[in-house]
């Protein structure tokens, strides 16, 4: 439910028209409005397939919309379970 109100509801106009191209296959986007922080995460089975540089490139448009937020980029693999 928290995800719904933090992301889907907040960006409902984008979701409703199907304009999610700015997300470009980012696996997880976690937004903390209280602390003004955002975490972008890429999830891969094998750690060596994670590209933080690629993740930053994919997140560029969304990060620009959240200028006041501190962004963190992480990669997670099965080793992190």
C-alpha cells in the first residue's frame, strides 16, 4: 500500500497514459519523501552483470524530476539474499 501512494499514485498521470519510458527498466525505485532520498536498484542473478553506470544512465530523467532528493545507486544479486 505504501508503494502505491508513494509511487503509483504520485505518478498516476504517467502510469495511466503508459508513459513509463523514463524508468527504462530500473528494477527498484524507493522514494523516501521525509528524508528526501531515493534509491535506484538494479537486480541481477549474477553480481558481475550489474552496471551502476548503466543504472545511473537509466535513472537520469527521473533523478532530474527529483532534484531536491539525494540519490543512491545500488546493485543487488542473489548473493545479497
